[in-house]
C-alpha cells in the first residue's frame, strides 16, 4: 500500500498541466463513478493524472491495474484500506487489465459511498456488458484523437476556440474570416493530417509512424486479447483483415470474398469488423435506410483517422479519401453519420455533405435541403460551401 501511495504521488507530481485535452473541461466531477474510454495513445493516463491534481494529495490515489500489487491484492481491498486512511478519490488506469473489474467496481461503488472512482479503459471494452451491470452507476466519457484545434494548441502554441456545429453551418464565413486573421490554416493543416492525431509526435515523422504502428499492434495483440480473450489465430486474422481494409479504403465489403480470403465465416467476420471499429482502427458507416445490428455488415469502411492512413497504407493515398476521413473523424465524436442516396455523408439524418477540393461542384446536391459542399484548399467559404479545415474545431 505504501509503495502504491508513493508511486502515485510521484506520477501525479510529475504530470504536466500545460496542455489539457478537451475532455478535461467536459467531465462532471460530481459523479461518484466516472469512466473514460478511448483508444490506446489518445492520452487517457495523462488526463487521469491531471484530474488527480485537483484534489488534496493525501486524499487521492492513482493506480494502474497491471501493477504487480494486484497479483496478491484485490481492487476492493485497496479501496477499503484507502478509505480507512482518509482517502476520497481513486483514479484507476486500464481497468480492462483486471479480471474482475466490473464486479469489484460495483462493490466499491455500493460499499464506500464517500469514495469517488474515476477509471480509464480501452475503447474496445463494453463497460455495460461486464459481469455486473454498471449502467446505473457509471457516467461514461469517450476520449477522441486530437482535433485540429488541439493540435494547434499542443504543437504550435496557437490557442483558438471550440466551434459549435450549428454555428459553423450558419456563420462559417464570418467565423473563418476571424480565424484566418489569427493564424494561417494551410501552414499547419496538411501536417496535422499526417502527424497530428496523437499527442506523441517528436519532430521525426518516420519515428512517429513506427510508434503508431506499434500502437496498432498493441491494440490488436494486447487490448483485444485482454478484453475479448481471442486466440492467436483469430488475432492473426484480424491483422490480415485490417491490412486488406487499409489497402482498399474507402472499402465496400464483399463479405463472401473477404470470408474466403481471411478464412472466417460470415458472422465471425462481421464480429471482427465490429471489434476493429470499437478499437478505433476503422470506421464503419451504414446506409441511411439500414438498421444497424450485430449481423449487418457495414456499407462502407474507412480507417479511423488520417494518421492511420499514412502509417499503415503509406504515402500513395487518394486525396479524396483523406478529406472524407478527416471530416468523419471530427463529426463522429458528437454526431451520427450515415451514407446518403446522394452526396458523401449524412449527419444526424438531417445535414447532407459533399466533400472535395476547391473546385468541387454543387451539382450532385443542388436543390436538396440542408445540403452543403465542404471544400479543401479554401480559407473562407461562401453560402453553402464550407472550408474543410473548419470542422477541426468541433472539440
């Protein structure tokens, strides 16, 4: 226990608070059980340690559940001991690495009513499908990759406001005119698309991609195995499936053909796609008219963000796919996306978007209600034509 307290104090003391992710300011800290989900590499541990600094040092404890302490001790017994010495807040990192996380968190919540628990987990973990139902207890937040706005703040020290989706649609011209007086979007935008989605770039592009590829391997080999208990052969098939998708994005899946290639039956293949989606490695989109179920295959698949495209697929990428991926990765955080009959993306079953370069025509969506053209390579839009980079300010 003393070793854990000492290690916790050292980690909390050493974490920087110069840059905080958008989610830091959105979390309602009055809740007693808070879950922070996100893909590996998005900054969950740093966020957890930053939250710890808000509390009295004698009342807060940070623990990682892969610590050797838990080979002989339970999470429940730790909480019990911590409460007895005046503890008020436990911050638990990587809960998915603890076998009985769901049951013990429920017991901790029910038995220690003056204790607050904030825990992180892999985006793969289905928190409410654990051994014990936490749906009435835990408030869940999802940590996305860095937005363009956050990238500018972290790497370029340019501080700009978060924009509301509706504000962009209604006032994009005046908003973009104001922003371009403060910075030059295209000085940074292409760099963000390549190396700006994760907070660990260190001025070496190739090392960044290698680190990102290592992260992908850890998601497949550690996180998926831990949360889903997959065997080696299944994990190998998932890797192969990801390679097939990354070589053909945007990917329209032919389930029978992929089943033959990967050697997974239809249901197992659909399940594998869902796992890759939950792992934030791919993004599955369905047609507007289709219901989403466990047995339905997606209508189209992209990689989850533009950095994964450059790291996995290489340099020879279609610019249209990069644009679409950027748009979706930013809109998906707070909005529902689907494939429309006309146009590229339908947002919240209401707003239709066609995405392209500065010469993109409005012809395909002309006369349609709530339809917009999103254009790359323009700083300021006009009427229903909106600059692509502006959607990087939604969080």
